[in-house]
């Protein structure tokens, strides 16, 4: 039996204000993410039951809902991890970081990278995620997007950080202004964690 659990939030519900309000974070984490975890456990159990019975048709029927909820759990777990209060490390990208050096080398400048990331993420049609990642094969930095709860790793890219642009991520405060939410997220990114992920990814 599978038993996935909600990961602990590394900060309080009000710690990411004013970018993400207490109410936004509470609902996003404790309601949305929790439902992905609960559904993942429930549907994996049904999947295992079908597997025991060698019911391939049932397994195929369940696989997309397992993929969706599993992706929701994994993507949100990455998202909480790479955010940090402004009073701590939030938004603090040090020029000595390897990730800073690689971004400026790869994209020309940090501002160019940020503009590309913002443009691609804001332009996602419907629900999805904007990503900075590292190609598993070439180790090059890649700005990409995924729809719904699809995983970046399924494209052969190791995730470094992500921006959730499902409406549930921003609508309470930003209403239809997705671009404002994406612009503000940069001030609560935890570059210390992103740097650690980058170093591990290029090993
Ligand atoms: Mn979300």
C-alpha cells in the first residue's frame, strides 16, 4: 500500500507575504496539494488492486489519474521547497553562485533570462508550470513549460525551480493578472536551494 504524505512547509503560512498571502498559501498547500496526495494514495491503491487481478484494462484506465495526481504532488513539493521568505534568503541571488554564472553565460544576462522565463510562463495556455531546468543529456540550462501536472523530468530535464500558474496559485490576490504574480515570484525564490539543485544536476 502506498502512503504519500504532504511534505512539511519550510515556513509559516504568512511568511511569503506580500507576494503570496497567508490565505493563498493555506488553501494552496493545505487544500490543493493535500487533495493531490490523498488522490494519489487512493488511486494507487486501486491501481495495485487491478494489478493483482491482472486487469490491464482497469490499470490503463487508472494510469492517467495516477499520473495527474502524482505530478501534482511532485510539482508542488518542488514549488514549496524553492520559495523562501524575503526576510530570509528570498530573492537573494549571489553573483558567486554557479547558477548565476551559468545563467548569465547561457542567456546573455540575468535580465534576459528573467524576461524569457516570464514571457514563456505567462503565455501558458490554461493551467501549467514554468520551469528552469538542466538537460540530463547535455547539462545545458533550459527554460521550459509543462501543462497541467505533467512532470518536467518526463522531458529529460532536471528541475531547478518552477512557477505554478494554475489560477488557484494566484487568483485570490492577483485575479486575472497572471503576469503580476509571475513578476513578483522572483522576490521569494530560494536561490540557495536552487544553487544546491544545480550543482547536483551538473555532476
Ligand atoms: Mn498549484
